[in-house]
C-alpha cells in the first residue's frame, strides 16, 4: 500500500550528517539577474530536492547526463549559490552562511572530481598538492609533509612519490592523489562526482575498494555521483535517482535494484549491459528526448517519455486502446511519421480500429488536421485531450511505498502508487 507524502523529505534520523530541504538551483540564459527574465529564460537545473545522508553511509546519486547531479552536488557544497532551500550540515544551514563561517565549515566537506588529470595542477608535485588544503585552513603546521606522506600510503601509493608530478602517474594513481588531498583536512563528508568514470574497469574496482576501506577507517560519509548503476550498486547504502532536476526515487540499494517503483528507474536498470550474448529479454529504451529544463513538463516530469502514462479518467479506454492513443499522441507531438492516407495512419497506430466515443473522434480530427498539413492543430487536439488530461500532467507525484527488501523508507514520485489506483487494482 502506498502513502502520499508532501515531498521526498528526509528520514528524520538523529544521525543525519547532511540534510537537504527543498533545494533549487536555477540559471538564467545570457547571464541576466534571476527574476528579471520571464520563466522561459530560467533553466531549472535542480528543482525542489530533499534528502538526507546519515553519518558513515554512502548515498548514491544516479541519472542520465544532464539531469542535474553535478549541479546538485556543487550547490550542496555551496560552490554554487542555491536559488532556494536549505542545506543543513551538522545542524547548521550552509545556505545561510557566508564569509569566514562558511570557510570554516568547509574544512569538514571535500570533493573528488571526475577527471583526475584536470583536477591536479600539473606544475605542482603531488606532495604539495596534498598539503594545499591544510595550508588553506591553517592546519597541521610543522607536520604537513609527514601527514601528506602518510595519506599517500593510506590511498595505496608509495610515500616516496611525494616529489613526483601528476603526469608521472596513471589515471588510477592520480585519482588516489585526489583521494589523499580530500582526506588531508580530516573531513567528515566527501562528495564524489563520478570519480571512477574516467578509469578502466579493473582500476575502477581498485579505487572503489580503497574508498570503502578509507570510509571505514576515517568514518567518512559519501555522496557518490555516477551514471554507472553497477558502480552505484557496489558502493552505495542507499540510492537516489534523479531526472530533469528532481528526485524520482529514493530507497535502500537492495530495495531499489530488486524492487524499482518508478518507470524511469526500471528503464535505467533494464539498460544495464548483460555480459552474455545469449541472454534474452528486452533492453530498456526510452521514447523521445529529455525535455528542456527551461520549460519542464507539468506534474510528473517523466510523463512525456513514460511507458506507463496513466489514461485520463474522463475516457473509458481499455489498456490496448490507451496504449495505441498514447503512441499516436507522442508520434504526432514529435512528428515521427509521414502524413499520407487516412487508412495508412489508422493501420499504423490503430490496426484494431479507432477507440469508440469521444477519444475516437479526437483521433479522427487529429488525422484530418495532419492530412491537411496542419500539424500544430493536430498536436493541439491530442495534447489538450490526452497528454494534459492525465493525472500525471496535473499533479506532482510524491508517495511512500512499502519496501519489499529491508525496512528503510522507499520514496517514489509516480502516480501509479496513488491510493486510489491501488484500491481499484489498476
């Protein structure tokens, strides 16, 4: 049974190290002041995101490229100024801090970047690179070299490499240097922004195992960002799935991978390559492109690509009829077919005949508009009558669902989990 919630709020655990509440980050095209332009000029990179991370855990953040993962991470660390919302770290709101107060708090927060080459100064030796954060925060005076050598050894490098330059290391070794640098100020929280995506698979595993060992030894808390679900499954305690600037699902790792409750998560999991050419089953392929964050869809942001879009209550359509209407609607909106004869369009989308009643009349009107080369009129018919009349377009979905694996909360932003749907069995 599902339960409606006001937002993907935090778990409310006393051991939460980081708590993000209704965080948003908007950008304006052309560099104008936010609020001085109309809504269409505002890029909603992160929009009303809430979650928490408990002490000592790893929260994996996954989603397609461009969904806002890295922007969210940088906004959490205040590398980018939040547009709205709060970020509570150890009980203090980072979003309200500035100056020396924020600088002092950053001692406990570090970041590991995606490209180990570009994130290291090629003119500096790795020893001074590791010492740089200590100098910036005035820490470990008189013992920085000793600490840097110790950390190089902790991350799996030879302390004698203290005087080498970054170009003398492999990609995996350079990322270990980044790890040592992040650990130099003894932080509690590290944001890992796709730290292994530029590495070979075998090196990835070594770096990930090193990160887990360091987490246990130093009591670290990670926000681990990746588009690689296999990596996320290996290292994460819980997983948050992001789509077009919003969280669509949040659950413990086993629960999310074995019991995904959002169609977008299901599609991501189905797209994981299977290393067996004889393996059957259909790979998950999503329809269409990701909408623009300048003008995201109303209601559920995934609805324009969702294979499980809910039919409007106003129409009495069978499942097969609705699937045909939905396919026709999206084809019209994307103009993915040729405007030829009435019969050919019907045969392509409605081989069993048009739906009866009002839905069939709407489809016929759209077909006639297409044959008159008036695609805008046809799109208006199907969009206003079908796409925008679904509950998916009218309401923002936010639900708790009962987990099947573990006891942690499972948040899913999908109207398929509304109580009314559960009760009717649809």
